[in-house]
């Protein structure tokens, strides 16, 4: 039975319903919808942050200036004749079909796509920085005027698609794919006009680019280290790559750019040239470039976040799962002392579930006013399940009255330890709410350990 228009709301849970209303400018956060159809619905200027859609179809919807950040789409489909300018930052798309959609001036920063098919349509003048594309197909999709800096491509399929040549060296994995692909891909200019195919690029243009970089002096190499290291690692020229890595680390340390250090380390993670011992040495060398004892508080905060990710990138040597847990607090302004209390408790909980040599825990502050944070926890699936239930028990106990419609139900006992944390939060006025999660390196057998209902 078709629902009434405009009955979507924050924290809504629904299954098998049809929606076609005008939700322009509404707050629709943290919904969980399954097997629902949206025909001609209007989500322009709507805030749909942290929502989860499973087996949902979006047909002819208007989404101009919509905010779908931190959302999840599993086995969904999108099709529309309306151009879409939207924010999908930090969202996940799994086994989803995107057909004949024209994305214009949209942002997908840090989004994750796995098994997604793009058919027709355009992605124009969009920001896809640090986006991960795993096993995705781009069939006849126009890619023009894009920022693909530090994006990641694993096993892509570019069928009848023109990839922007200027972005090749700014990505992870694309050079390696082009060197081994059975069918070359088309490379084009910023407007999508074909310039050459990837075979010509690899065999003729790339050696010349490498020679030009190699002949540049240190002054002219500023901002070019990522590209030359990318090329050398794709060619498996380890010694030369290491030479430029050291220079790149020194340059980044001078301007305290830990973000670029992290990207250089990710280049290393895309090759198999460095042993565990060599990666550990690189990590310690990086730490020695920075001096925590003289850092201002805001720099220390950034350093703690970035160095944790660098450590994870360089030293993660197995396929243990990683829980990524997103939450939003009620804290605004200068409340770092209070968020520090939450972080202390998160680390204490993680210490209880330390059963692997590759155990890793880090917490990032991702947004201010109100403060949002993300937890990254690498462990066995049994310990991840226990950690997840502790976090959910805390968040559910702390929800405001108007947030009582929980999106997820977990069976877990409130321990004395958790009761003490909840008491402490109540005394100093801290609340936080779950807004989403994902588990990297998920395996089907993990369903026997961690099952989420609701």
C-alpha cells in the first residue's frame, strides 16, 4: 500500500513502501529503509545524513543540493533525468546500479563504491577525492572536469568510457591496472575528448614523463613527488622510489603535511616491494620527522589522527576486519576536554578486546558543532562484535527522548564498567548517537558471529 506523502522523518524504519512526496529542505537523518521505492520524490536541500537504504529504487527523483553524507546504499538503483548536484561524502555504495544520471558539481569525498555499475550519464565537474572504487563498472559514462586526487581503483571496468588522462598519476592502482589490462582504456582531455589509449600512454608517454621528472631539480619537484613515486612503484623500481620517498617525507615534514605522508604510505601499500621490516622502519622514520613535545594543541590533535592512519596503512599486514563506527555528539564549540573523556573510554574498551598482534584502535574527530567522531577498530571478528555491542549499548543508553526510535537493535548487557561511563557522561552533559557503521574486509562467515537486527 502506498504511503502518504511527506511521512518520512528522522530515525524512520520502513520496509516495502512507496514514496513520492516533496521532502525539500526536510531533516531525514538516520533512516533505515528496506525494499522501498521513491518515484519522483524531491530531496532537494534535504538532510538525509547517516541513513541506510537496502534494496531501494530511486526513480526520477530530484536531489539538487541534497545532503546524503554518511549514508549507505546496498543493492539499490538510481535513475533520473534531473541533473543532480549532491553531497555523498563518506557514503557507501554496495552492489548498486546508477543509470543515466548526470552528476554536476557533486561531491563524493571519501565515499566507498564496491560492485557498483555506472551506465550512461555523466560525472562532470565533481569532486571524487580519496574515493575508493572496488570492482566497479563504468559503461558509457562521461567523466569530465573531475578531481580524482588520491582516489583508488581496484579491478575497474571502463567499457566505452573515457578516463581523464590528467588524473591518472593522481590515483592509486590505476597505473597497475593499465599495465595489465587485456583491453586498453580510452584516455581523454578535461572535456572527454579521446587523446590516446592506455597502451600508448604506458608505452610511449609514461617513459617520457618519468624522464622529465627524473631530470628536474629539487625546486621543480615540489608537488610532483606523488606522481613520480606512483610511476616508479608501478615499474617496480624500488630503490629509485625509496630515494624519492625520503625526499617527499622531508618536504612534507617541513610544512607539517601529514596528509601527504599518509598518501605516500598508501602508495607503498599498493605494491608488494617492501618487507614488514622495511615498512616498520619507514614508520619509525616518519615519527622521527615530527616532534610532539613542541606541537600546539590543534597540531597535536591532527598528528594523533594522521599518524594512527599512517601506522595502520604501513603495518596492517593481514586481512583482519576493521570496524568503522560513526557517531555524533551533542557537543558544540570548544569541548575537546569532554570528547577526550569519550576517547579515553573507547581506548579502555578496546584494550579489553586485544586478542591479535595486529590489534589497532584510533579515533578521529571528523566534524565540529556538533562534534562527530569515527572509530576505527581492527581485531578478530569476535572482538569486533563485542566492541560494537559495547558502543551500541552506550549510544542507546545516552539517546535523547526525541531520538528514541533506535535504528539498530543489539542484545547486550550493560556492565558495571559501562554503567560507570554512562554516569560520568550524565554528570558532565555528554551524549552521543550512532549514525552508521561498516566493516572492512568482511567475510560471509562473519554473519555467524555478528548479526545486526532492526
